[in-house]
């Protein structure tokens, strides 16, 4: 069994589809924790719809993705955790496939299908909808099964990912000193590599990803952008290198990050 952890922030339409697909497509009845990072009233209708199948962690006010994830992982009851975005859509029997590919000392990145690209992570590209209203759910389920074992699987180390809770806790989770939701994950995966974890990517599981919706929307998008420079300065101070080194390394900036970077 897996504890599925979904942080959410003012994204009810995407969260609705995310939760529907998680419950609809899971092979086992897993623990699903939704960490609501403020403005719970905007998502209350969606949460009420699925309340029999999920656990709700209300942070009260907006405290950031890092806090939401750290608290959710602390409250997870299973030893295996699977962290996803609220704009992901789950595929058929995703949990069964993840369990089969799970390893003791690995971070398992779950492949994604994205509507545009290819980006630096070389995810499969298939436009099945740019938002929940136009999303082709049945077509996605069928298409995802057709590309299993045919997807290139470079090293992992990006969202969404699965791992053992004990290793998440061992490195202290996400560093809450960062305000940027992007740079903090580079920091987190570097810490995991330092304790000896390997990074791999799934072959038989693909979630659909609409694409960082919370960081693109109007004022919220501008707020996220404003956090990037101070977060980059903190990262540089902490690790002795700028985070841009990962952006410029198109072959998996996380996963073999330390081994693949020349200092």
C-alpha cells in the first residue's frame, strides 16, 4: 500500500480531476492525503465530494508547498509515499505498477505525458487537453497503456516521485527556507543523493501533467516568479553553485546530479 500525497493551492478544477482519477484508477485502496495550502473554501466542494476516500490536511493559511508536503509526509501511515501535483491525472493501475518498480534505496520518478514539448526531461508528448474541461480521459487511459515499455527512461529525480518515507524524513524533507516551489526540489533531491539514493524513472506508468498550473495563473504566477531570485541566492550559498547549472544540464538535472556535475 502507498500513501499518495497531493499538495494543492487554489486549483479546485484540476484537483477534482486528479482525485477522481486517483480513486478511479488505483488497483488497491491507498491512503490519499490532500494537503490544502490555504484558501480551503475554494476547494471545499471538491473535497466534500471525495471525503470518504481521502484524508484532508488543512494548513489554514498559505504556508508554501514545502510545509504542505512535510506535514503530509509526517502524517502518512504507509512506509511508501508517492508525491504528485494536483494537476496530474492518474493512469490505470498506477499503484500496482509503482509497487512493482519500487526499490529500497531509490527515488522513483513517475513518467508523465505532457500536452506540449518536448522539454528538458524528454517526457512523451500527446495533447489530450490543456485543462480539465477539454481533457480526453478515456483516450488518455488507452494511449498510456499503448506506450508502456516503449518510453525512454533517463534518470529520474523530478516530480512526481515515489520513495520510502524514512529517507524523506532522514534528510529533513523540503527545506522551508526556500520560497520558490522550483528550486527547493533541486535542493531536496541533492540531499537524497548525498545519502546514497539512486534515481530511476518508471517504464510502465505515465501520469498526465497539464503543466505547473498554479505557477502560471495571473497574480499567483507573478508571486511565484518573485521568489525565484532570493531562492537562487540561498541555493548558491548553501551548495556553492547556482541552480542554473541544472537548468543548463538537459540530461536529467536531478538524478545523478552530483555525479554528473563538474564542480
